[in-house]
């Protein structure tokens, strides 16, 4: 169960910035509204802005950054499309396909920080969503990352730093199934 003091977003900012500020000139920042990624200009750091000071939002936005390649990290919000709440069936399938990997990393980060993870279908006023099927797809992706040691390098660095900071053991596939 998350603890407000233990799982305060300020700890994530500190851990992330310790890992990546110097090497990637990238910082994690608490935002007020919608999350986004903004490449730095004129030597300013790149910013991963997460929503409303939510711990889970910080983990999720960090996961997107860990997946984005160098060219994507030069574009606002990595150059991705985003269809807001109210998606139709095809749009929801596309959303879930794109979100499977970042949500698998968010789950990993949650395990490494001892924080509860819930998949996000992010479509409250759209078509009916099979949350269980999407959760299974995210779990399979995370199991694959762990079983084959194919985590994106920055994700592995951040996950290990989270384990150390939150005194958690490295996750196993068994922990995902529990």
C-alpha cells in the first residue's frame, strides 16, 4: 500500500534527475494539468512534465521517455499522436498497442518503488474497453522484458535506482502474476 511520505513525487524527481540530468540533460517536473515532454532549447534541459503531482503519472511519463529514441526525444511529446478520451474501437486498439510497452515499464517501476500499479485504458467516455485483456497484454510485455533481459537501457538504470531508493528487490515474473 503506497505511503504518502514514502511515495511522494519529490523522491521520484530526485531519483530521476540523479540518474539522467547530467548524461541526458533531462529533468522530471511536476506539472499542473496534462503531462507532456518538451525538448530543451538553447542548452536548457529537456523536461518530462507529469500531471498534478501524481506519483503514478511521473512513473508513466518516465516510461515513455525510456522508450523514446533519440530522434523522438527531439520532438514535443516525442512526435506521437494522442486521441483524447472518447476513442472509438479502432482508436482504442491503436492506443492499447502503443501503450503496452510504456505501461509495462510503469508496472516495473511501480514494483521497484513498492507502489501499486493499475493499467490505464484512458477512455472513460468512449467504447467499452476490455480492461482485463489489456492488463494481460501489459503483463506479458513486462514478463518478456524481464525473462529476456531486453529492458530499454534507461529503463533498467531507473528501475535499479528505484529498487535501491525504495529498498525493494528486483522484480521477477512471479511478482507480476501475483
